[in-house]
C-alpha cells in the first residue's frame, strides 16, 4: 500500500485599486489566505507474489548476514588455535634444541 500526501499554503495581498471583484475594496488592501491538503492512497494487488518474494529475500539476507558473522567468529577462533599450537611447537623445539646443545 502506498500513501502520498501534499500540502500547500499561499497568501496574497491585493491592493484595493487593483481588486475590482473584492467587496472590501473600500477598506484598503485585502488579504487572501488559501490552504489545501491532499492525501492519496493506492493499493497494488500482488498477483505474482512479488511482495512476498521481496519479504522472503530480506529475511534471507538477514540470515546470510548472521551466518557471515558466525563464519568470521569460527575463522578467528581457528586462527587463534593454530597460532597457539605453533607457539607450543616452537617452545617444544626450543627445549629439544637446548637439551641437544647441553649434551654436546
């Protein structure tokens, strides 16, 4: 459903000499105030399910964003574990090399 609205305000001051149609011409300038407002509503019948498809697409986009966030968290966690295991490996290798140097 679509709604449209519009409003218009105008004010006009005319001189008594130029306004021959005015009944108040003898009293000087005449103020005319005009106000108008319009509201239009339209409804489109969704014969082919476009609105439903757009709604579903938005839901799927939100789910994809949530999955992307989870993927990033898993990737960062995996990198953290891999880095920790590398540190443990290098510590162990350093200890082994230290023992070998003492034995020589």
